[in-house]
C-alpha cells in the first residue's frame, strides 16, 4: 500500500513524457525549426539550473563534483544557446547556412564530454572556482572567436554534400570520451546515491546515442537529426531528474550525498571546536590559578567551592618553596588526625614522612620545583597517632610572574587498600615459592628427617617467615617433639612445652591443629588467650602471627607444621588455602615414605629369610666339607697310641703328625671364615671379579655336588669386573646352583651336570648357569621369580630364593636376570 503513490507517480511521469515526446514529434512534422528551438532551449534551461544549484551550495559542499559540473554547464549552455539562434532559418545570423550551428554543436559537445570526463576527478579534491571560471571562459571565448571571427574552426557541414569528415570524426571522438567518462564515474559509484548514479549513467548513454545519430545525416531537417534531438532531450531530462529535481525535491539525497557528509564533517568540526574550547578552558584555569594568590580571600568566601575542596574524596594541599603547608583540605587533615591550626604554616611535608619516604622527598622536591610536575610518587605518612598512611601523590608547580616557583598544587590518594592487596599478592607469591620448594623436596628426598628440614628451610628462605618447625607427637606422653626447624629459634623450642593433650600447653595453635586434625590460625599471637603460655618467648623473637597445620600419614595425625610471621593479621583466606594444600602434599609424601619404609622392611625380611634358608643349606655343606678332614684327624689321633706302643713315636714322627693336624685344622678354620664372610651383609658398592665370585660360590656347594655325583664345570672366557655387592651376588649364584642340584637329584638324571659360563657382552659381565635336569615347565616359567612360589613343597622350599635373586640383581645392582629352557635343561642368565 505504501508503494502505490510512488507507482502512480512513475506512471504519471511516463505518460507525461510520452505525451511530451509525441507533441514534439508532431511539432517537428509541421514546424521543425520550432521543434529544434524547444529542444535546445530545454537543454539550455537544464544547464542553467545545474549551475544555480552548484553555485548556491558551493559553500558547504566538500565534494566538488556538482560544483565542477555546474560551472561547466553554464558555458555549455551559452554555446548551446548560440547554436539554437544560429540554426538554419532562425535569421539571427543571416547568410550563415547550416555549417555555423553544426560547428557550435561540435564545440558544445566537446566541452560537455570533456567536462563529464574530468568531473569525477574532483569528487574528493579542493576546487578553486576562480581558476575554473577563468579556464572555461577562456576556452569558450577561444572557441567562439575561432568560429565567428578567425574562421579557423574546421567546417562541419557543406550544403548539398552533408557532414564533413571532421564532423564525423569529432562525433566519434566525443563518443569515446563519453564512454571513458561513464567508466570513470562507475568506478567511483560509492560516492553517488544509487538512484542518481542510474540517472547519470542513463544520461551519458543517451548522449552517446545522440552523437552516433549525428554522424550520418545529410540534412539538418532530416530523420537522423530528429532522432538525435530526441535522444538529447531524454538525456537532458535524465540530467534534470538526477541533478535539478533531486536537488530540489530531495535535498538530502543529492548526487554525492555531500550535504549528509557535510553534516557529519560539521559535527566532527563541532567536536574539534569543543575540544579546543576545553583546551582553552584548561588554559583559562591555569590563568585562574595564577590569580588565586591575589584572590585567596575571595575564594575562601565561596562556601560551595570550599566544600568541594575540603570534602573531596582525596587529599589536597599546597606547599611553599620550603615545603611548608600553606593549604590543606579537610579530607587530608582527617586522614592525618591533625587540625588545620596544627598544620598550616607550622608543619613541613617532610615532618610527616617516615625515614625512607623522607629520602624520596628530599630527592624529588628540588626536581619538582625545577620541572614543575611530579606524577604518582608513593609516600608513607605518619599520622598523629603514630600509625602509617600510605599515599600516592601527584603535584603541579605554580610559578609567580617572574617564572619562579611559588607553590604546589598536590593531590594525594589513600592507597592503604592497594598496599594491602600488593602485600597479599607478595605473600601469596612467597607461599607459592614455598609450595614449589616443598614439592621439590618431596620429590628429591627419601628420608623424613631431610624432608622435614628442607620444608622448614624453604618456609623461612622463600616465604619470609620468622620461624618454621615440624613437630611429631609422642604417642606415649602426648608431647609434641620438634623434628626439624629453621629461622629465629634461638632456643625457643627448647624453652617451651607444647602438648597434644587438652591442657594449657595443648590449647595453642599446634596442639589444637593436631587434636582436631585440621589447621589453626592465630593472627594476633600476643593478644590471643590460647597462646598465653608462650607470649614472652614469642615477643622476644618477633612472633606476631602463627599458623599450624596437622600432618597426616595415611589419614593418621602424626604431628604439625607450624610457621610464625613477623606481623599481625598475616594469614588471610588465600594463604590458608595454600598452607592446607602444602600440608596435604607433605602428608601424602609422609604416607608414601611410610609405605616405602614398610616395603623396605618387607624386602629386608625376605632377604633375611633367604639368608636363613641359605644358611641351613650351608650348614649341610659345612658338614660335607668337614666330614673328610674330621675322619683324617680321627685316624691321625688314633694312630698316635698305636705308634707309641710300637716305640715308633719318634720326635720326627710327632712333628709330622702335628703339622698334618694343624693343616687339617687350618683348612677347617678357613672354611668357617668363608661361610661367615658370605653371610656378612655388604654395606658399600665395591669392585669384584665375577670369576672369583663364581669360584667362591662353587666351593660352598662342591661337596654336596660331589656326594650326589653331579659334575660341575666352569668355563671362563675372561674375568670381567663388576661394581656391586659381592656377597649378595654370590648368594644369587648359590640360589641358582642349589635349585639346579635339587632338580637333578629329584629327577634322578643319569649323568647330572651343571655348566657355568663367564664372559662379557656389550660392556656387561654375563654369567650363565645351565643344567640337564629337563628344564622348567612352560606353565610356570613366568612365575618362578614371584615371592613364595616354589615347586619343592613347603618342607623343602621357601619360594623366596629366586625372588630375592631378581631383587638383588635388578634393584640393588641395576642388572638383569632371566631364565629360559634349552636342550634337556634350563639356563639362567645374569648380566650386570
């Protein structure tokens, strides 16, 4: 419904145009001269209208397309007017014929096409109308002089012949120029209103058609001339629609929307002017400040201004050249706790500064008086009650008429809260470093004592605490005994008694944390009733706040980690969370250490069981090794009385028998030493010869092998050296040899045999022990190194021999032990 008026308007316009064209056509049939005059005068009126719009809007248009076109079309219209007057049979220029109006036509069209080509160039460029008018006026005058006076303008029409070659070439040149103008305008379409762009483009296209129509006529009253004038009429009508009607009916939708852009530019200029005004106001304010010295009494009488000054949310003051207060507002006085009478004219700013801030002021005040400005300097002011007020100061210097420093205008802000936040961040960062160092200690320590000491040291060194200590609960007495500490102890832990029981010495932070299994924060150590028993000792060492966190091992409270800070109210919620996290990490580590210790004790028990089992085996071996020497010793002793009866017991015989007995006793004593050394645990890693270790192990069981008729063979390719524990290594060899002996005996092998090979592979000492007992069943091959797994039965085997052998080789000596089946037997391979 909203589009009906627009459609109606378009239909009306179209019908009107058709009617006008029809009327012009009828006029041309009856009076072509009148037709020509109407058409040309219409174009002259259009040209004049374009000039009027451009001229009247030139002051506020930055886009100079319209201004340039308007300036050009007034001169084009003048030439078109002369063309109309010079037309054949008009009688204005007698005897001129058809050539004169044709020459004026070519001159006007050339000027028009070149203007349309040049106009887009000036869309965003400055335009000086003086030069434009001077240029067009000069070109127009020269063209008219060349036609009317100098007669040098080439002929364009010859009666009886028609158009000249110059005229035809000129029309084609004009067509090319118009095409270029159309292309250039379309390239800059973003600068045009879409409707205006379409009208202008249509106008140029029709101008091109006009010129093409005027390239072939032979009679100025001919059909081509008629068609060309119709095209020109429509073209100028489109220009009318685009530039005159649009400019008059829709002033906010002009060709290049320049008025809208001008408005935006005007608004921008208003902002710029407003900014300049504010800058001017700032300059005026500085001038006002300079006058404040002479108008001080007037300003004091203004209650509103004084209230704004005194009740501001920040402090204001002024200092003279000596740093003495000459003005100060109520806000700053309230912060400091002084009255105006106590400050103005009496106190210097330096009188209110701490020692460190005084040094900063003494360095910055001379510089401030010279440079005239200081920004964001931090000072610590001492209030009247002795408390500290941290502030941030910015100041501007006011000079007298001679340019010398007169006074300051200073603004200060209370940054107590900011300082508190900064201190909290600093504390958090310190505690994060403590947490990191604690985790590092947990990773790298395997003993509780060193772990506790590292934790306490990191709390003091990285966290800045006065002291840190870890206490463990004596389960019998309930007393909390220090296990590690660092910092300002100075006998503190020796002079106090702390308990985990519900008694006065157990109601402090540490005792409460342990009994409740959590944490306890005391942010005012010297005034907290629960810390009364330790006030004097804590005051001597500067303990003003403390935190105690229970330490656990597998959810069982075993002690507490206690730290002391050198200032009250030190521990906030964020710090407490980090302390709890640290306590959880320590507790986890303690649980892990306890579990590792339990496993270590279990391994030691298994090792002990293995040694005891081996010892039983060795006692049997000792019996085997001693049986022959004891028989020999018995026979020797029995022979002495017999020889004595035969009177053959000479001194020489006695000496020989005594030496023989001593050799037997020495051999038996050496056997005892060998077995004793075997069962002595190794404490340190030493270098030993693999071949000697094998020989030693074989010597222990050689007698039992001989009794069972088991052949044992040692083949040594070389004698590699091993870094490790020789006795434990021999025990591994002995375990494997005993297993081989038992397997050979149980399976009643006809020719039992054990082969031991010694060599080096890839830099490691390799010993292999193989037998011909038939091998290990594949179903149990992957279980033989598990603890308490045995195939001998509980009466013969413990099932820990091979388990301990694997543990000794792989855990203690960083080696590798494997087992596999070979032809008719099993093979164990030890590589270290």
